[in-house]
């Protein structure tokens, strides 16, 4: 009988992380590509009497999970965000919780910048026309997009990812303004080293000024619905909204109306609410000219996902050893 601690994985993970866990743990993994239904996750953890849980943002880790898992000592989420985990419930049960900050900042910034460029220059729509056999000839009015160079970039949330994203503006000679919980002078100084002069302002001012508005805030009670009807109407009609943070930061119904009625030019999204978008969802009715959507792939590079898997494994192993995880979500949230 294997007397090593058992860790349950809610998804297949990169080999680097799996090897780290298998060195000292018994590992059981959900074998489907989609997230296990919540009730099945609860039942499986109870059946296995799991000691550790390796999860991600698609998994709701709540009181039902904890109550079904009296042996559970460590939860590791392969994400920087932890809004899907009941942290206070974990702390009350003395369950360690780890996350993966920092490692994905540059990779997620890459993806956010790709969304900005795709929306500005109508890349998805252009590619679709070629594949549909609609490319006739060069035309002076065909697929006109927006310039990126010399435009104004508004960054909502100048944390790690927001700062990494703003750095990329240097190559396009953009004016950069940002809003944050307060002025972030450390980030301003870092950006200045790259030739980016980032100006702090409040959200209404940013929305008034920016040609591109990119969201990089965590999901909290304060940021849920941060971008709603008033904010979307305030943006310029030619402005583009980029969201690689959390879908719930944007009011989906208001965004749907904004795209339908032309309050803004385009939305480029890596996250949505709900997520994933079900077939026939109202956002999917909009043409590529109006919306670009990718399936939450901000950190999806081979290198970064491998590092994230190792960090998550290390967080779980620390918790199983009754040690604080190297990257404690409880500590980061100020709960412990």
C-alpha cells in the first residue's frame, strides 16, 4: 500500500510539475481536458481522501471541497489569481494555499499586446477573409484599422502584469497613462528605464484620454464590474478595450450593448464572463471587426506553464510538510 501523501490534479499538467510531485507523492489526475464538475470534484476528493489538491482558475475550491476532504492540508493553484478559492475557509481549517505570482507577467503581457495589435489592425478578420477566399486585390479602403504608434495607452492596474504590458509601449512611441490603487512610483521608475513616461490619473480621466484601454487588475469586490455602461460610454468611439485580467471586471451585458451600438470600436478579450462562453452567447454574435476572443491563454507558453507547474508543486509539497508555501496566497491576501 502506498503510504505517501495523495495529491489530486484537476487537469493534466506539464511534465516538470508532475515529476516534482511524483518524487514524493501518489498522484491521481482528472483525465478530461475540461474542468471536473464541482460535485464530481467534491466526490473524488472524498473518495481518495486526498492530502493535496492541484487546481487552477476553472476550479471552485470552497467549503464543500474542504468539508469533503478532512485530510486536505495543501492547495496549489496554477495561477496568480486565487479568487476561485475560499481563502478564509482554508485558513480556518489550517490548509496551506499557494499561487504562482510573477512568473507569468511577461508572458501574459505578450498576449495582451497581441490582442491590442489584433484588434487595432483587424488581424483575425483579415485572416478569415483570406481563408474564406474573399481576398480579391489590394484596395485603399480595405480593412482599415487604427495606428498603434503615437497613440495613447491607458493601463488599468499597474502591478506586475500591467507594468510588463506598459513596457511594450516604448517600441511604439505611445503616451502612457495609468490608474492604480494609488500612485505606483516604483513602477513608474521601472518604466522610465525603458523610455516610458507613465502618468498617474484616475479612471474617468484615463477613459477620456486613452485610445487603448487595457485591464490588469485582480478580481476583488472593488474591481468586479469596474468597466460597465458609464465607463464604456465614456471611452472614445474609436477606442479599443483589452481584457486579459478577469472576465468579471467587465459588465458583459454593457459590453454587448457597447459593441452593438458602437460606443467603442473593438473589444479584445482573453477572459470573459461567463467563461467559457457558451455556444450562442450574445458576445459571439459580433463580427471579428468588433470583437476578438481567445480562450484564457494569457500564460500559455511552454516555458511559463512549465515554471508555473513547478511552482504549484513546490507550494503543495511545502504545505504537506507543514511549512508555509514559497508563494502563499494566504500571506499575499493578508489573511495569515
